[in-house]
């Protein structure tokens, strides 16, 4: 059952979108069965949420086609879904909700973030037009397998993008999605555990969709395709694909999926890690605990964290 407020907002927006002329408050109130004051209040809320609605003596007009991610914009109801015009970070909000006991697979979305967080101490550029969200998951997996969510999300996102738009991206260890023109998406994971049990895990995903890129090593789907992307379809399809994969595939198969989508595997890699220092070698795969396996001559090393620099090599050792 769609909630009443969502239904009211969806109906107002549909009426405005389908009308070539301004619509009076009276007409809208007659159609929905609420007072004109209630219509006015909803219009003010929609304006506050970023919709460009003007009003004149003739009525209300919507000045944009609207690429918003609020729950009422989707064709189907979205349970456990909260969208904000702006947040400091969806990770901060996710943590707050997780600690309050929110349900498994709650989604927090922000149109923009004032303090988007990347891995390490990096920030994540979160200007309007990108897709910034966090899934709060209460996994039924031991702590040792937490990385399956991160690599699973990266591999699935690459496949979803290929299916929807016909463009290739690849996963770069540990949790980036890249194209030859630069980084398209990044994933940040946070969690809370009790012993070996994961209480909650939040998977923060930033995808450069229609947002303008300012850094040279970044690109967006819009730049890759030459046209704007509908973020709702991308989010909907990605979530479906991700949930299906996590439900049906074993960790080993998710690791193989990540490896087959990866530009890291088979490349000559230099890795700076706070824990392991400087490592170098050919990336061979990932271990059952999510570490990257590097081979340098006859020596094999593994790295759990770090930033890698790659140089593709034809002949792996
Ligand atoms: C990285 O590549 O460094 C990870 C970037 C993760 C960015 C996303 S955007 C949504 C969520 N909220 C944040 O503050 N960060 C993650």
C-alpha cells in the first residue's frame, strides 16, 4: 500500500507534468480530494525538495522534467527507502538509522552531499546529478565474508551498466569501478560487529552519472554515453541485480565474477598499504578473505587494504 503523502505528491506532480497550462489549486484539490491549503502546503514542500514550481494567478506550473530520486518518483513502492535533497553524508545517516534498528536493506539516498566520504581520509565529490546512496544490510554471513558485499556490488554494478547502456567498465581492487577515461564509481563499507557476527553493514555507493567532473582521473556515465541517464532506472535495476546475486551466488562465485570483471587481475601492480608497506607484483586474484594476491617472481604476497597503481601486462608470471 503506497503511503498517502507519497500518493498525494505523485498525483500533483503527474497532473503538473501532463498539463500544458498552469493548474489551479482548486483543480488539483478537486482531483485529489484535499483542501486547497493542503495542496499549497504540498507544493511548498515540493519546492523545498528541489522541484521548480512557479505559481501565478492562473495556477501552478512545473518548470522542469525532473530527475528526482524521491520515493514517489518510482513506478513501484519502495519500502525502507529514504531520499534527501541534501545530507552531509549518507554514511552518517545510515549509521544513525542502523543504530536505531532500521530493517535489513534500508536505502538512504541524497541528491547531494556536503561531506561525501571516500575511502581512507579522502572526500567524495557529491555534486548534483550523481547517484549517492547507502544500503544498510544486516547480513547473514560470518564477519570473514563481509568483503563479499563490496566486491559483489562492484561486479554487479559493472554488469548492470553493461546491460543497461552497453558500455564496459571494470572493477579495480579494492572497490572502484573504472573505464579507460577514469573512475566511474566508488564503494565505501562500514560495519558494526559483535564478535564474529555482523550487526549491520553499510555499503555506500557513489556513481558519477550526470554530474560534471572536475578531476582528470574521473569520468561519468553521461560523459561515456554522450547523453543524460535516468538515475531511477539505474538504481532500481542495480538493486534488483545486486539482491538477486547476493541471494543466489556463493562467495566463491562472487569472487570469480569480480575477477572476471576486473582490470586489476593480470596487471602489474604497485600497492601502498599502511599495514603492508610497498608491495609490487602481478595481481593474480583475490583470496577467500578478500585479500589481493600478488606474485613477484616466485614470491606470493597478499594485501588486505591499500591503493593500487596498475600497468597492464600481456605476459603474466
Ligand atoms: C571511494 O572510492 O573512495 C569510495 C567512495 C564512496 C562514496 C559514497 S557516495 C554515498 C556514500 N556516502 C558517502 O559519504 N560516501 C559514500
